[in-house]
C-alpha cells in the first residue's frame, strides 16, 4: 500500500493555499509515476478550513475534487493498525481456529457474526486456558487422565463463540494514537480492534504496533509558520516546503527541500516546478494554478507581482487560450455579493495571526469589486472584529477591504489603533476607516511594515 504524504496549505486558506496544494500534489504524483514509485507513495492534497468561493468554483468547473479537510496531523490509530485483520466465523470449531492461528502465525483472530460484523476476539491465550482447564481432572485423589483426554478432544469441537473475548478495546481509525495507546496498555488484552461505523472490523492494533510512534509525512505550501500550520505539526515529519512568505519557525529533523521565492504566489512556484521537471500541465490544473496566481497578485496589480509571476501567467493562459485579466476578473466575481455574505466569512476567510513583540495581531483582507457594498456593513463588521479581539486577546484587528478595480484598500481597525496610525502615518477613525491608495498586498505592504516597526 502506498504511503500517504499530505500536501497542505495554511489555516483560513485562501485560493493560493488551496490551489497550490492541488497542483503540487498532482505534480508529485506524476513524477512518482514516471520514477516508478507510485506504488510506494501517494501525495494527497488537503486543507485546514472551508473552501473560498473562488476555489470551490474553479475546482468544480474543472471536475477536480475538493481537497479533504484535515483536522490535525497527529499520529492516528489508522497510521499503525494492520488493515483487514484475519477473521473467523463465530460458529467455526476451535480446531479450525487453532489451525488458522498456527498457519497465519498470529495471536488473535477477529470473530465475526453471521452478517460479518465484529463480535470479539479468539486468541491463542483463550485456547491455552481452555486446555489448561482440562487438567483440573488430575487434581485430588480422583485424578482421571482419561477425563483430561476426553475434555481435550471435546474442546476441538467447541464453537469459537464459546471462547470468544467480547470485552475487547474497540478503536476508531481516526482516534489520536497517544490516547488509544494509553487505553491499549491498560487493557486486559494485548490487542485493540478498529471498527468502522457499520460495525465491521477494519484493522487491529497490538502493543508492539504502538512501541514506535509514527510521524505523518507533510508537505507545506504557502506557509512555513507553526502558528498557521495544522495542529500537531510539531509531531509530523515535514518533508518539503514551498512558500513565498518570510521564513518563520517550522523545524525539521532532517534537511529538506525548502523552496522559498520572492514571488507573488505559491502557485507560481508550483508552475515553475512543472516546467523544471518537464511535466505537462493539463488544462484543469492550469486553470487552478492560473486562478491562484491571479487572486494572490490581485490580477498582477499587487506590488508582490514579479516578472516571474507574469511569465507563468502567460504560460498557463496559453495552455487555456484565455485572456488572463478577463480570466482573473471572472474568478474574483465568483466570490458573490457582499450584501448577504456572513460577516464571519467576510472578516475571517482570509485572515492571519502575526506575532508583534509580546502581542498577537490579526490582519485580515477581503478583496472586492464593490467597496461601497462592504462599507455599508461597517457597523456589523466592526462589532465582529471587536468580538475577535476580545475572544483571542489580539492587540488589534486590522481588516483591509481591497478594491481590485480602484487599486487600494480601506483600513478598518479595532483595538490599539495607535500602532497602525504610527506605522502608516494615518489617523484611523472609529468609523469610516481610511482609504489607502495603492495598498494591495497584506504581506509586503502591511504585515512587513507593522512587524518591522
């Protein structure tokens, strides 16, 4: 069975985080096929939050399944279990059970009901205890060796159900391994059985299996900061990083491929990797990657956009035979109207925490082609931002409402406005916000200036 490697972006994923994971997982799987290692490793795209509307649209339009949502990267029961455990029916004879245990060289067999669902375990221990109990006839003055022989012969015809252990530790395949390990060590039996929602045994875990804790293999795209990574990243084995942000604090035990380039989008880096390895970009993946570059660079208007980004845009647009600007505007319009968008989504969908001295700040960005519609909800937006500040103890919450067509952002701040005022030499009012012409990039024009102040 192929070993899974998770390709995943940051929390509160934006389109670049989703699409880079999809594109890079596809590329790595194609390289594995070419190298003849596809049977050993499989790259699986994942996400740490809800799909942005534009990501959902571009994936559906191209028939690509959405990356699965990943709750954490802690080791799970399914990472150590032996799948498809050997089994036996409850009405089989003990003779058959004993033979199968010896032939398979296992300690236990899963016992199944008539419908195949899990009933319990039959083990070499149970058979041994049954045989030993037959020697009770040798105790006392009336010792009867023939009675022992008779009992042993009788045991061969007993039904498995008669000696089945039913007080077995039942595990969920997605359960955290560290919790399951504690339960297994405290269990009377040496094994735990993994049962699915329909009651069928799908795996077995022994104490030997948990002796060495495995690490799930992960490739990080569009981030390299533990604060933005999946829960449990410290326990995982990070094997690659592709990113276009500042180098942060993700630690690895061994040297890895860490591709960090000063470009406008991680999808740009993924496209470069396709070209470097001479892997053809299919139309569906080209559409996904192009959508990510155009959203992350605000249709190449952001100061983060580079000639490298523009070259990849031309390359991908050529595959699709589209005008990249029109394509980008079409992607942006799929975000829907701001009038009825939940305020939580409007504020938090593209938000990132940053460590600022001893404090934490939240900088969010909402890109739009209808700034007045967003600002009409300012009171509601500010109330939610204030709630986030109180709930998480942020020093301040800054929302950039970025008007793609006007090429600027409206700053809305809740919390310690003095920091933002000082850094940008502005005066943020309690309502109305401040228009910041030419400010399109959170990373380069906002976060970098605040963190460097």
